[in-house]
C-alpha cells in the first residue's frame, strides 16, 4: 500500500508525529540532545528536508501547503528559541537552512513524480 493511500487521519498523525519530534529536537535544552558533528545549518536543512519529504509523500497533491507548513514551523521554532530559556538561540540563518531543505525535498519529489509518471 502506498503511503499516500492511508486514511487522512493516519497521514496527519504521521506528519504531526514527525513535526513533534522535530520540535523537541529544536526546543529541548542543548545539553539533552545527542551531539552531531555537522554544521548547524546543514542539520536544519536535513531535518526540514525529511519533514517536507515525508509531507509530500503523505500528501502528494499538496506540495505548496506542505512547504508552507514546514516553513511556518521553522519560523515558529526560531521565535520560540529566542523566547524560551533553554540555552537555545534564535537565528534567521537557521530559517534559510530550513527553506533550503524544504526546497530540496520539493525538487526531489517533483523529479520523482516526473520520472515515475505514466505516459
């Protein structure tokens, strides 16, 4: 069964779960997170590429809405990082990394659709 054929509530639950994990990773105190030796912006791009890629896989007819949701989530994370006292810093460049990851996921999804389209 294709993932986009799951009932809408199940697809929303999967996407919501992925967003919740991402929120925890971005808002938890730094000392509670596993150490990853990547450039911070690459971490953001990769995380948001996974979120947007999953979203487009779950809702292939809604890439614009998925992109908007993911970008809004990234902006909310940056605002919350600036407000919450967990040792995290807001940085607009993180949002640029998020946007790059989203764009990459949408590009891959569009290329995959074109490659596997039935003539």
